[in-house]
């Protein structure tokens, strides 16, 4: 299941052995930043940290000493929003002891709830949507003048491509690199097009430049991020050495996701490359061949399906049916043998019957996913499903179906991992094991977690590990 995390610590970044100095005029003010939800939110928080660091703020892990507290929020499910509201109430109790503290909400929930935070709940001083982070210094100026500050305007152009993210609370090994923003798919259950706006792609030159810089700073793995990376499209030039820029759209070169993947793989051959998220109807075979051709592009694809029933997929406006999805899975397994595959699954969508649920279980039995993110349907305001479809599946049935989906997934995960016993995999070390100071953990190309004795290895090392046993979630082995 997806987890909610918070990151508040600004790690020192190293460029050829020296601290990376970000130009700023320190004001002595402290910033505490928490992120909730998807990887894109964590990536956005790194952009926010960069903007505010240059505006004179220093990050802190102690919320009680913060002058500015920002929550980067998620609206994908009601539970996520309730988590944020509970956290805001807790923060306001802290604020009573430090009345000068300012509290702000960023991201998708800020875009959806907007001024209601001020008018009804009075929980925040600042509300900023995902396309308005550049305006944060101006909005903070409004706060100093004693006014509530809000900017939730969506943009058709904003990609933050000229902002160098400050890497927050990470492991110094893996980093996120945003390549698209927004979404045009309009799935009937999804609030993202309303909270993040229309889809737009980032200049490929800035993407490659950022990745090369990460490599110089010692990072060993990057994940290309977007609501739908497979629809990445850029006109008018790619890498400076490979493309001639053209002012004419008719003459411009169309750069697609497969092209970008190859560019990134060649630009940083010592780094692992991952990507998320893919939409089945947009994944071209060229992407699969790019993965197969480049050893540093990981053999792993997160391929959300949401339901195994074509009838429900149509009601969800997913753009593909069961048969098309199965054919794509077959091509993935043929072109990329031993590819790790994960999924998103929603159960209890309006109108879902026991027959539809059975088709979901049968699809899982057919694909045998390595792992997945599984939820029961949560009605989101303003979506087509909320406006036009009756949420008619009782909660107890949703929970029962979800438990069956989770049971299937746990069984398939253990079956898949058990097949790796006796085999050797290259593991990128990410850090110490949570269960033992004597062990390290890392991931295989297929995104499987491996735990093994640390010896003299350190985060960032590539280690060949022979697998000795497997649980339903982890491989345990010994280095060779």
C-alpha cells in the first residue's frame, strides 16, 4: 500500500567533494516542509525548497522552531485530505505557543479546497497551488503585511525547468526528475486534471542537464516523473548536440518518451534510470525496446490498470480495455524478459458487480504482478464519477473486495520473489536495514528490495548479491 511520508531535512549535497552552495541572503528564518502523497509531490517540495532557500530561508527538522510550516498535500482520496486536516489542527496547537509562525498548504489539496481553508476552517495563512510556487516570495510578503495569501492559478506552460531542486531528506543515491506536469486523460474517478491542470512537457535539454548534474554530485539512480510519462512530447529541439532548433512547428522534430529515455540513458550511462507513471493506452513498443537496449534503464514498469473488467474500464474512461491491456503485458514480457511489473487497482467503482470483481482477480492471476497499490473507490468532488455516477457499492463490500485483491497480490508477490532464490542480482545500496544495523538494503533492476550483510559496502555502491531466501516483500541474500 502507498504510504504517507514527511521530509523536513535538507541534506548537504556534494559537488566533487565540496558542499553545494545555493546563493541566498539568509534572513535567519526557518522552513519546515512536509510532503504527502505521490512522488510528484516530493519532487515539487524540492522545487519549493529551492525557491525559498534563495529567498533566505533555512530548512529545519524541528517544527516548533519554524517560522514557516508548509504541507505539500494530496487530494487523490478523501483519506489523504483528512490526514492533512488532522495534521493542520495539530500544527495550529503548536502555533498557539508561537503566534508568529505561518502555516501554508501547497499542492493538490490547496488547488481543490482553495479559499475554504481561510473562510471555513481558518487553519492556514497561505494557500498555493502546484503551478504557483514561483510566487511564494511575493505571497510571503503579503503575509508580512498581515493578509492571507492565496494563488491557485493553473498554468499551461509552467514546468519549473530552470529551477535546480534542493534534494530534501533523501538518501543521496536516488533522485526524482520531473519531465511532465498535469494530465489530459480525464479518467472519471481522478481529480488530478482539476488540481494539476493540462498536460505539458519539459524541455529535454534541461532534463538531461539536471541528470548530468545529479551524476556529478554522486547520485546513482534517477526516476523520471510525470502523471503520464508515456505521453511526453516536445517540439523544436532536444539535446544541443543532436538537434537543430527550429522556430517552425511544421519543421520541428517531435521528441517522444522513447527518444527521451534513450537520451537520458546515453547522457548518464553510470546511472540507473526508472520512470513513473505509465498509462497503458500511451505506452509505445519503442519504449519497451529502449528498455531492452539499454542496461542502465531498469527492467521495471509501473503499469496501472485500475480494473480487470472492460465494462468498468470504459466507465472509468481509461482509454483501454482488458484485452488491450493483456496484449500489452504480453509484449512487455516478450521484449523485456524478467521485467518487474506493478499496478494500481481500484475496487468498488460505481456499478461494479461481483462479476466485474472476479475479472479483476482473474487478471491478477494472469499477470501475477510483483506488487501493487490497491484501494477501494473514494468519490472525489468535481470528477465525472462524482457528478454523474452513484457511489452504489456498500463500504463493507468495497472492503471485502479490497482484502481479496490484497490477498491475491501478497500470494503473487511471494511466488515471484521465491523464484529468485539461488540467483544473483546487482543491487544498488540505498541505506541501512530498518531491522538490523548489521544489514544494508537496496533494490534490483526489477525494483525488488534486497537485504544483505553490510560488510564494507556503503549507500551508492552496486553489489552483486546471491539470494538465499524470500518473504512476501523482501529478498534476503549475501554479497558475492
